[in-house]
C-alpha cells in the first residue's frame, strides 16, 4: 500500500507561503520589467481559475498518466495475443519481443498492455465507488450536523484505524473463488478505502456549510439535496477530484497486492495477476527481470503521475500554495536580476 | 484526563467494531466455511466429533439453529476465554500458538522499519522544508514515485538486486534454519541479516509520505508569526529550526501516524510473502490458501489489536506533546 493518502494533504489545512528571507522591496520591483506582459495582462476568465496552471511537474504527471492510459486503452489493439504460447521461453528483451517472454513464451509486452487495461478498469471502478461513499458519509454527515455527523465521523474514524488490506484479504478468503468477480473485488476495495477521504471532505464541508450564502439558501426553504448539490458541492469539486485521484491510486495498489497473493478477481487479468504469475513462475530465481519489473513500474509511474497532477489540484484548493510558488519564482528571478545589475556595475 | 478517556473510549469502539466484523463476515458471505474446514480437518487426520463441529460453528456460524444474537454471545465468550479454535494448516496447533510464534517477527520487523522510516523521513522533510525553493526542494515531487511503488514489487526488485545479482543478503526466510530459535547471539545476528532486505523495503516504500508531510508542514510553519519573531530576536538559525519550526511542524505527522501505520501493516503483509518471512502475514496467506478460517480470523483480530494498540500509544503521547488537545477536551 501507499502513503500517498492523507499525509500529503497536511499542507492544505495550514497556511502555505514560505517566508523568503531575503526579499527586499527594490529587488522585487526590479523583477517587474522582466515579466512578459508586465501588469498589463488580461484578467483570466473565471472558469480558467478552476484549472491548474501548467508547471513542469504537472506536465510530467500528465505525460505519465497519458502514456499509461494509452498503453491500457490502445495497447491491447496493437499488441498480439497475450496468451499465445511459443517455444522461445524466458527470452530477454529483443527486437521481436520488446520486453522478452514469459516461461511459456508469452510476449510480456502484450501481457502488460492487457494487464494495464484490467488495472485501470478496476482503479476507475473503485475510485468512483469510494468517492461516492466518502462523499455520502463526509459531505452529507457534515451537512446534517448533530448526532448524524458524530455517528458518521465515528464510523469513518473506526474504518480508518482498522488495517484495510488484511480485512480485504480475510473477506476475499471467505468468498468462494467462483463468485469472486471483478465487481466483488471492486466493492470490497471501495468499502475498505473510503474513510480517509470522508474525513477530508467532512472538514471542508464543515467550513463551507457555515458560509452566509448556504445559510441564505437554507432559510429560503431549499431542499437539503439542492443546497448540497448547488451551494456546497461546487466548492468541494477540487477536493473531490483530488480524493478521487488518491482513491484510484490506492485501488490499483490494493488490487495489485490482492492479485499478487492470488486473491484477486478470478475473471480479470491485471498487473497484480501478472506479478503473481511471475512470482510463481520463478521469475526471481531465474533472473527474468523483464518479466516482473515492467508491471510494477507501470503501477509506480501511473501513481506518480496521478500524485503530480494532484499537487496541481492542491494549488486550486489552497491558493496560498500557488502564491508561494509564484513568490518563489519572482524572488529567484529578482536575485538573478540583482546579480546581473551588480555585474554590470 | 478527559482526552485520555475519550481516546480510550474511541479505541474500545474500534476494537468492538473489528471483533463484530470478524463475527459477521463469515456469516454474511456465501459458502459454508464450517463444512470446508471440517473436510480439511479430516484430510489432515483430525477426528471430527460433534464437539469440534459445535466449536467451529460458534466461531464461524453455519448449521446452528441459534439466533444470530445467541451466536454472538457464544462467540464473544469464546473470545474472552482466548479460545480461537484449532488451526487446520498447522494441525493440531491451536490458533493462539501459531499467532504467538509468528507475531514477534512481524512486530519487530514492522516496528523497527516504521520508526526508522518516520525518523529519517521527518528529519529529511524538516531540512528540505527549511529552505523552500532550493533544488532539493524542487525535487520533492519525485518522492511520489516512492509512495506509489507497490511494497511487494519493491521487495522483488530489491531481492533481485541485493540477493541475486550482488549476493549480499539471503533472499528467503527469517533466519538461518540450521540455528535453533532463541536468544543466542548467532541467532540474533542471523535474524538481523535475514531481516535487512524486508526492513529496507518497508523503509524505502514508506519514507516518502513522512518526508512530504513534514516538508509541507515545515513550509507552513515558517510563515507563522512566532518564527518571524524568533528571527527578529536574532536567535541562531539552528535554534529556530529545532525549537520553533520543526517542533510545531512535526505534530500533524504524529497525528497522522494511525493512517500511515495502517498502510505499512497492509504493505508488509504482502511483502512477507515475497520473503517467505515467518511473520503474521505469511500465516494469514497460508490460512487463506488452505481455507483455514479459524486461523484467518485469529490473525486478522491480532493484526487489528496490534495496530489499535500502537495507535492508542501514539495518541496518548500526542496528548502529552501537544497541550492544545488537552485544553480542547
């Protein structure tokens, strides 16, 4: 499993914006002419504020995610049959087989493409289910307040401290193999992974529900679902988006662990099943690194890409983080500019 | 002391929830675990008396005519007496004993690795966050790669590199099997040697979260007024870093320990499989593959118990180091 979860979110609560110790006024002013367009830039459209601004890390994240999605969506059409057996078993990467072959001569790249599709499917499915669950318990509970809020919050805290994967393993162990389908695994993973984001959503909702326009809307007799959907939810969209992204990462990782143990969905082939076969086909003792390295690498790079995208979403949730970044950039540019003028003198 | 009572109350509720989940799962899911279990037991040469059947029914549900509530009562009573049934996988050892011999391995491994990862991660995070905007700070997003790596895959890669290619460490097991388990220096040395790669896996995979969390809080704390005041007073930089910034920034990392520990335990359960480590994770998997439901339930209960216990200790410590939690209570 991963630590990507709530730890990363810590900064959201606190005020961002570091102190740039040497940030004297004149230096900052010297920076102004250096900026293209200066102060005369047009104000950005309102909807553009909802989109993250492009940074190198965001670009890297988008490229990584797009690459893996491409592999999973388009890949299976391009590569051959993943189950086709040939007599070139355990061959290293070559021109014919880019990522080598498995013990029974199956093409690793073909398997990788199909497995990536399977993992993305389950990730998306669990991501949606877990986000819906956490939205229900987090937003609805916080909106209702009182006993319901206490109960929902206690429930999510309890689910948070009970270790997730052992619970999933036990549940999967009790479900007979025949009835262990894609949906069963997805539901089990979603049931055990919604708690952390419910807590984040609750905290955000609590701050939104006390704003004046929400009170006005309630006083004018709007129905609860309308207040939540129209007044509260739009404010939570960036938080929901980032929680969804974390849920997808956690789901792909959880499913991979489960399948690696042979407890995954019996009708799906995912990156975890690939690692399961690699482990049981003695890829490790035989030194067939091309068999077990790619699946894990795909998971890690996809997760990294999603986390990087999430950093940018965090900047929308907490504009202070963004201000901190622009302030840093300006201070650096100012220092450079100051250095230049000194040299010129 | 209100804070302590509230925390104790919460963990009591969490424990009750875990026990009840353990009770409900086999009864709500399809299949008849008691029959499968008894069939396995007979295969292993155990004699199935009506009493055995009754004992397993109390544990797992099944062909009793009792109401669910009465079953729950019997289940809780058995649990309180410490009766978790007999393991089928390690027949005729009782589940208690199987768990008792494997639990220390996991507790020591996960405990040491978590403390190491938290300490190194928090220290690194404090230093990186102390000077935001340097090249080191810009490289922080790279740690997301570590956070997204599956534990067991990292274990595979490390075993491949350190054991197979370089041959520095043994790749399987928890100790040299020619030695007798005990407190002899040779045995401890061998346990450390065998445990190094598993521990390294956990440290590498979990350090990113600690580092990132600490770094973010550090950046936030540096903009607080009291840090500015400390700077204005002309205090030495090292003192500001240690006594003003890092001390306050570390609090959320301590508070987030519960969530992190859950992830680490989940990850290490799967990782033990890669190393055939004699810990609780391997036992859980052996139980699952052998339909050893009694052992499965027992292991889950003990893992939960250990995680809840560790969290309780950290929460109580948190109450000591952060006076605000006590004031609010």
